[in-house]
């Protein structure tokens, strides 16, 4: 059992869809699906997220968009506006920083906070959570569900129990009482396959697992089973990692129809490289490893990577290597279903210096050019400038 820690999990409610409903009040109360174009049920791609009104119809994130359309053809289907969601995410994290510097981002709309050392500045731990929720709502017009517990696993479970706009507090003295009645798949890392395996030996809820002999669980399931047993008993000593950082920046595209035209494939690779390049500059990042992901019409998926001697966030470098790796697969003879471009092995731009401690004149000019293009897009939209493949 753990105590003396106050770990908070903040999870924005149906984030992308909530932003759309806020910005377009006519959508409030309607089923909203953010994702690929459904094309009257013939579209490809998946649901990014959906409003709670859409979830009534069984729609959920990562569902094929065609299936979502069949379940609710009268829903409002919208393409994602990632630049808007990113802006709102920055506002939300700025609010969180008012309450503690100990923040571990999990995704664009989700984070762990450790308020152990800061809650006294705002009253009680529970009062701090309430003030945090109210501050996010006031700043962004969006609701967040919050869970607080002595550890990360329980805080994450708690934040999910009373969505939307929920607040669930778990204290050390009722930690096990809170966990044990819940389905075992609520535990972090217990997916459908593990759940079904547990079910075969009579483990249906977290309490069933917690009351088993740890040696038996370890013998049956190895280290992963031992870890699950510890979580079931409220044992999770992991700290909130404030320096985890971003590990990669990526974008993917699923074709409406399998594509074998090399020119069209290069066009999409250019667009993906441009998005990755722009996101990296906004985050102040450069990277050395460029990875291509390619999925063919038979769903076979391959990845290829190339590591540069020096880090970059320039589109022309990212694109040239991605296109070269794609060409090796001879897509003209093997229709492509999906393309993805990722840059990893990242570092902050301010830490990146040349051999002599400063960037070359050519790189400085390129940097200024890219920053100028970014400013134009910030003001006039993503479509205001389109780079051409030469």
C-alpha cells in the first residue's frame, strides 16, 4: 500500500470533438466524429475521436470510418484540425504548470501531475484538483476528467470512471476497496488477450487477481503477471517523469484507393514530410533518424530507416530520404495502401551545434526561410503555400 503521494491524471473529454463543438455551437448535442472522410460508407481510414453523443451508437476511437458511418450515418463527420488541437493542448499544459512543474505528458490531451509538493499552495489535494478543472474550463471552454490517487495506475483508472467532467479521489486508506471490484482489464497493460486468459482461471476483477498467490501468478504469466499482481494490490512506485520528452514526430496517410502511381506517392510523401518538418520546428526539435512506413494492398507493412550524420528538421532532407526508401519498394508494381514518415533520435534545436559551435551560413539561411514559411502558414492557413516535388 502506498501513501503520502498525490498523483493526478488529467484526461480531456473527447478532446478533438469537444474543440469542434465549442468552436461551432450548432454541433453541441449532436454526434460528431473526427477522422477520415467516410465517403458515404466507402471511406478508408479511422476515427480519431468522437463526441459522447456519437459513442451512444457504439462509435469509438480507431474504429474504421466506414463502420462508424454505418452505425450513425447522420453524424457530423469532420476532418481533424491538428493545428487547432495543438494550440489548445499548449493552453491546457500552460494551465497545468500553474499548479505544479512535475508534469508527464502522455498525449496531446492527457498528462500525469505530481502535486505532492505543491497542493498546499492551493488548499487540500482535492481542492487543488477542483481548481485545476475549473481553470482549464475557464481558459479553454473544455472539460477535463481528473483522477487523484497515491499512484499513477490508480489515478488513471479513477479519471476514466465518471467521464465526462469527472473527478474521482482515491485515498490510501480506500485504495484496495476502490480497485478490487473493478474489471481486471482496467489495469494498465491488461488487454483483451490477457483478460481472456485471466478469465479462464477465474480472475474476473482486480480483487480476484490481488488475492492470488504472487508466486502462482509469476509462474503462470512471468514478469508481466507479477507486475499486474502488484498493480492489483495498489503497488505502483513509478514516478511522474518530467523529462521523458518527445521521442518521435510522425504523420501517416491512408489512400482512398490502393495507389500505384509513383508521382502520386511522391506527392503524399512530400505532404507528410512537410507536416513532420513543421511540427518539429514548432516544438524546437531536430532529428537524425528518418523512418518510412509503407503498407501494401495485401496489408503487409514494412519500415525502413536512415540515420543522418547531423540532425535536421528541413523538409527537403526528410522528403529526399523518405522518397528514396519508398522507391526501393517499386510501388508501381505493388499498390500502396498507407504511407508514413517519422523522424526520431530527437534533440532540442538549441543543443544542436556544428563542429565549430555554430551553424553553417547555408543552414542559417534555410532556417530563416523555413521560419518565414511557417509564419505565412500560421497566418493564412496550411493551404496557403504548397511545396512542389522537383
